[in-house]
DNA sequence: GTCTATAAGTTGATAGAC
DNA sequence: GTCTATCAACTTATAGAC
């Protein structure tokens, strides 16, 4: 193993480690309660060194947001392999329910981040989380459209709103079973949808 | 007018002014981004004087939370005057839609507060917002029960989750129309519910 | 009871050694 | 490229004058 390989293997991935740590810690603690030191510690990187990779704290928040959207893109990419759009949507709901323990403790990563960033009055990152949610809406809308259902965008809105609502309640009440109950309802709802008229 | 009346009229309601200001400002800016000075300024009370009425910042947060639950209790109290439980629920949805501009900018007061407080690892106020939400769940459950529907608590969960979901999406996408679209869907859903078969 | 001044502690960010 | 030491700003909370 060469020196450069060691350097890459040990220290060269610090940016990646910081991004992953930011995604996790910001989800768990929220943006405002998380300090740069918290993220640096979680990533095992010296505090002052963070600023070599990210000029500001907001840059770290943005990187965490990008990490979550990347994660979502991977998930929908996998689901796209399923031939039936309805199965893709059902599997999406199943994936949400599978994350119920995390959701009950910390909520939906994107949803809770959006709530927090939306409180900002300055025009910095207050709209960024909305784009991540729109990505999910667009994908779900495409599935409903492929199923030949009318008002596919309305259906996507209902599906995603259902997910955000059950995540928030599961979190606020600290009860993962809420994800199971509401997830089952969403699945029944998906099964009941049929193309309009005759 | 006596001196004491003046004193009550001008300065004696400072605690009330602080509570009202806290409820509004904490909803708009979030807990962590709001300083005591922000609340004091909004209430027109000198900064250092706040600590005479509230020992800590968390006491102010708790007072704001109580203000929101009080507001909710007033609303459901008014709705209780309607003879038909289904009308009560329909009016509740209408009230939510009526608040769509505020929801699109700042989200549901209780829901967004819950999201933020749930991020706390210390056992201070992290469960307090959940109690406020459970109050709404209980009231809605009672209405569904009075309608003779089966699984009234599940229905209440679906209703409140629908509200929280549409508020979060309207907020994240800055689009009050989402409240109208999803509100109409919830109303149709309420209309469609019928007691389980004979 | 009301308010001013300030203490005590924390955080984001930078300068500069290595 | 990496890290230590430190600054400057901000925030909660208190002490004490009025």
C-alpha cells in the first residue's frame, strides 16, 4: 500500500465523513441545536479543520440535505425496477413503515429539516428543503400517472402528506405503531384506486 | 381612574403580553432562533425585565405552548355547540383551511413546535407538545365515537395526520392552495364515512 | 415592582503554525 | 493539506440601582 493510498484511506475521505455525520446529527439534534463541534466529533475530525472542507455551517446543512435527497433518489431508483407502478408505491410505503423506529424518535429527515429551515426569515436555505420534498412528489406523481389515474399530482400530494403527517405524529407521540396503522391505511388506499369512469 | 387601575392597565398585563408575544414569535421564528430579546421587543417589555415574569427561556416556551392549547380548547368548545358531530369535524377542517396563509408561511403552531422540541435529548420539554396534539386527537376521537363509527381513534389519527401533513407540505412548498386541495379531500372523506354495516 | 448594566458561557469563524 | 489557538459576537441569566 502506497503512502497516497493510506492518505486517501485515512484522511482523504474526511469530507465524506463530515457529510455523513452532518446528515445524521442534524437529523437527530436539529440544525440550531447542533454545533460545528458536534458534527466534527461525530465525524472524528478536529473542530477547526471543518472549515477547510465547508466554509460555513450552512454549507454543512446543504451537504446534509443533498445527502438525504441522494438517499431518496437511490430508493426510488431501486423501486423503478419493479414493473408495476402500484407495487413501487406500495414498496415505498413499506419502506417508510420499516423506518418507523427512527421516525418515532427523530421524524422524517427531510420533513423535520424543512420545518426548521422554513422558520428562517433570511433567504438562505429556507426553500432548499422544499425542493427535496418536491422531488418525492414528482416521482409519486409519475407513478400515479403511469397507472392512468386522474389528477395524479393530487394523489401524490395526498400520499406524501400522509407520510409527513404520520411521521410527525409518530414522532410527537413517540409511538412507532402509528406508522404501522397509518401505513396500512395508505396501502389500502393505494389498492382501492382505480382509473376514472367506466 | 385610580392609580392601581392605571398600573394594571399599562404594566400589570406584561405577563400576558409576554405570553402572547412568545406564542407568536416562537411560532414564526422557531424556539432556537428566537432570543429572549426578540420576545421582549415584540411584547414591548424591557429585556432584563422578562426574568421577573419567567425564570427561564423554557418557561416562556411552555407558556407559549399553553397559549396554543388554550386557543385549541376555545375552538373545540365553540364547535361543541353544533348539534351534529360530523358538522363539528367539517367546521374544524374549514377552520384549518381558513388559516392557510399562516400555515403556508409558518406551519401549524403546535406541529412545528413539536418537531423542534422533539429534537431535544434532555427530558425538558421534548414531550410537552405531544400532549397538546393528543388533546386534539382525543377531541376528534370523541366526535367519531359519537357518530357511531368503528375504530374512532384510528379515524382521529387519520384526520390529524392529514392536517399535519398538509400543513407541513403547504409550509415547505410555500403554497396555501395545498391546504385548500387537501382540506377538500378531508371533507369528502368525512362525508363518505358511514357506520359499519348493520 | 421595574429596569439597566453586566457577568458568564457558548458558538461560528479565522489566523497562522506545522 | 492538516490542525491548534484564539477572536469576536451573541445569548442567557443575574446583580443591584431606582
